[in-house]
C-alpha cells in the first residue's frame, strides 16, 4: 500500500527556506545574522519545520539574505521577489491587483510604497 504524504503550505515554505539556506552554505545562525538579529534562531527553526510562517517582511528579508527570487508554497502558488526585494523596480502606491488569465490562473500582486511581494496562484 502506498502512503501519500500531504504537506501544508507552511511545511512546503519551510522546506523551500531550508533548501535555499543550504544552497548558500549557511547555518541558521548565519542566516539570522544576515537578516536581522531581532529574529530569533527559534523563529528560523519554526519556519523551516513548517510550525509557523514568517510575516511578509521577514520572508522578504530571508529571500534577500539567501538571494532567493521566489519560494514555492504549493504546486500552484509561488511567492516571487524582484532583485531588490520588490516585484517592480519603482515603488507604486499601496495596491492590490488581481489578474485573471484565460486558463483560469490568477496573479495576486500586493505592493506598498516601501516593499512589495507578488503571490501567484498558477492555476485555478
């Protein structure tokens, strides 16, 4: 009998963070130092184990420290960051955009004047 293991989005995000950290050859302690010393080692461990999820500001810092341009949340959703941590090079006023394509996919863009993040649901 085959057992199917289903991960929730926090576990998948945690695996993505752990893989990106290991690709960079960093320890959790080094990642913490590269991000912000106010983020605890316990928090990084909780994120990597999928026990908790980082808020968008912490996720943006993690992505920047790991030079990661995206994290896969599940098979249909990924969070993308531009090279400067923003999905666009120029800041825009606070906005929320939903763009639907002909295949039923949707792109959700959440962006503030300071920082931004793009969350894409690839298929409906």
